[in-house]
C-alpha cells in the first residue's frame, strides 16, 4: 500500500452492528478513509428473503461506489455475507471481505465440544453455515439460537436506549441449563455490542467469539496488495437509507465512532 494514499473502505450492515467490526479495523488501521452504511429502511435483515437481501446490498454498494470510489468493501453483517458474497464479487473488481460466524475457532477452543451459535434467524438456517459446521465442527454438538429480538435490543442500545435484560434473558432461555456449553459464537455483528449483557445471562460460557479482529487483519493484508484509488484526505462519512426519529441525537453517536456527517441515500424498494 502506498503510504501517502488513503484507501477508502466501506463497511456495510443493516444497522449499527457493523460498528463492532469497523471498530477493530479502525484500531488497526487508523488512517484509512472510512465510509459506513446502515440500511435502516430494510432493518432488520434477520427474516428477510435471501433474494431481497442480495438485491439491496448490491444496489446500495453500487450507488455508494459511483459517488465515492471504493478500494475495499467489508460486509459487516453475517446475515448478508452468508448469501451475497458471490454476487458482489461478480460485480466489483475490488476486494470484498465478508463476515461469517467464527465456527472454526469456536470448535478449536471448546474443551467440552459443546458449542453455541447465536445469530439471526436467517443466518442459522443458511446452507453456508451448515457447511461451516460440517467442515470445522464435526466433533462438536452445535446448539443454535436464531433471534431477531436480540438484534433489535442491540440496535436500541446503540441509539442510547436501555437494554431490556428480561427480554434478553428470555431469548437465551434455551441455553440456560446447558451446563457444558463452553464456547459461544456471536454470529451477528450486533451481538458483540451487547456482549456483557449476554455474558451475564450465560455464566457457564467460558468464551464468546466474534469475527471482528480476524476481519481487521484480513483488511490489512488485502490493502497491502492493492493500488489505492483515492489520493486525498477525505472525511469519514456515514450513510442511511431513510430518515429516523433521533437523527439530531445521533450526531453524537456518529462523532463518537469517528464520522463527520450523516448522508441520506435514495434507494428504491
Ligand atoms: N448485524 C447483522 C448480522 O451480522 C444483521 C442483523 C439484522 O439486521 O438482522 O447478521
């Protein structure tokens, strides 16, 4: 990577969950030009059809790329990554990094060989995930919880609302009495943002794993191999796909995460 140039990286998620991945990358590569898009008009992705998710992610990434030429895209969403990566790679020649559940490290770290996958309703059903499990966790019992409620709770927290611990505990009730469940995969990028609350509900779990750090390292590696398109210093920007109630307060959240401006995209349904 040319040290004078500043690669433009887009992080994409349905909501604020992608911040958990962006945070790790920004820490490792503080000087990149960061764009973050949350598709709030279509949030949550959890139970949406695969076809519609593919259409929207493609449409939005193309729209942003036409205005702000991108060097790399991170799909900071497991629900989207488990279906959209082949189409994105067919449309773009830049590197596309996906976020998929960290099944392999979870199986490796588990002593009891009884692990959990906590993800969205869509992700737990994907054939992509079934393949990951049969390839890397064949020696484990893999429990799965697919939840839309947890995504909504995490999203609310990022908008400054209190976490509903009763509702959260209810969502995790199935695992309460599985005493040998020792490793849990946080297979939705929203969940590291409520990790402490999840830990509180599942005290028997020794380790919670997400993909954030691995993605940051992958981004660094890929950037070292490309010629950067943008050469001048740019502002870090955040995009949404519809207006929302607390936009004025949201300016603080945005600044906290290192973005200067919120831009509304006009994306048709
Ligand atoms: N944060 C996303 C994920 O990693 C999607 C959450 C949603 O919109 O359902 O799966």
